[in-house]
């Protein structure tokens, strides 16, 4: 449980950090303006969002969730817990403080036990809830309960191994990930490149890996496939938003390698990439792991920034 608690604490800590990744260290290495990415508030997995709306005037608080059910994988890195959007809606006639309690069946643990805010009538409060699964948790159904006012919303939680996930053909989903290094200026866990979220909006908030060695190559990140699998395609998603485009902050050059018989072999190469994602197709091969060998990134502030890797 110490590891799980630490992981949740790290996720909460990112709210005070800024930048698209590793700019504080880059500042020490190269103070020139061209090397510094502009600052931003990272998309924290624990940040609270308030949305306006029209009150129904019932005076009630209604708990809400972003999904009818939460799938919580077993045996994954505790730095990448399961996530679900939770919140509540105020249908009061006037503004006031609103509280919602969060309960979850043991041995699962949640990143918060309470959600509180001052809400105007009709407004909705939303936040990410992280659910940690201890390694020895039995597979099966568990319960998450959101209680606001006189209402309770029950959200089923299903604990399963990665082998039983509906992965949509993505063999990398929720598999174990190892990396050559990890930057510590924000929340950049390597396991996040296999969490199923290929969007860049959660950058620096637990959705994407940033290495720790500016302008030092190669950087590597490897995904164990949980056994021998036939693979013929790898999709890589790098940092890419309107403010932080891949043409400036994304990975430019890399090799795709597979491990077969204990040996790594290169099956595809990408050079000169400026897009947010790139697909590599190759002759089908049986492998038990896939590795990205990053060789260069775009722009002066060169780090490896990978949001997601899919293997098919």
C-alpha cells in the first residue's frame, strides 16, 4: 500500500508544476530563449472543473460519473491507476457549499474521500478519481459509491488482469513498461504510454512519458506483451497540441524494435516525423516485447516525449 499511496500523492502534486515537460532542467543547461518552451498549467488528474448550467430548482445535489462502469486492471504499475471522472450537480435555488463523499470497497483505494466546492445553482463540479488496485487483489466485482445529499450513485468496479481487458486489438494496453530514464519535474510515468489514452491534453499530469536526458540519445522505452504474440504494426503518439505542436516538441526519429528469442531486432524506422502520430507496418513477427529507440526530437529543447504506443 505504500507504493499505491505514493503514486496517488505524485499525481496530486502535479498541480503546482508548469510547462510541456522538463523545461526547468533545460533552463539550467541552456538559458537561451529558443531552448525554453512556454509555460502552462499541466492537466492534472486531480484538478477540479466547474461547468455552468441551469438549475431545476429542486434543491438537490446529484452525484454524477463519467462512465457506467470502471475497469481496474490488476498487476499494472501503481503510477498508472485506473481513472474515472466523478462529480455532482447542484439544482439548488441559490449558491452554496456542496459536498460529496466517495466510498470504495477494500482493498481498492481512491485518491479522494470527499469532493467539496462552492456551487452556484445549476453548476456541475467534476474531478478525476484515481483508483489503486493492490497487487494481491482478487479478480472480480467491487463497488464505488458517490453520495451527495440524499442521493447515492453506485458505480461497479471490475478488477481484471490485462489478459482479460477488451483491448481493441492493442496488445500493449496496460502491459508493463520500462524506460531508460524518467524526468522528475512533473508526472511522466513510463506506464502511461500503455494506458489507452493517446491524447496530449493530460501532458505533465500522468499521461505521457518524458525522459530525463536533454539532447542525449538514444532514449528507450519497452513494453512487455505478456507472452509471445504476433505483431505487425506499431503506432506512436507524441506530444501534440495547438500550443505544443509535434513539429516543435514531438519525437522526430526513432526505431521500432521487437524482442524475439531474447534478442532485439529492428523492424521499422521513422525519420523526419513532424506529426502527432506515426504508424509503422512491418512483416508479421512473433515477439514478447516491443521497444521504441528514440534518436532525436524536433526543436532546441530536445527530450523524448511519448504519449502512447499501440502494438497490433
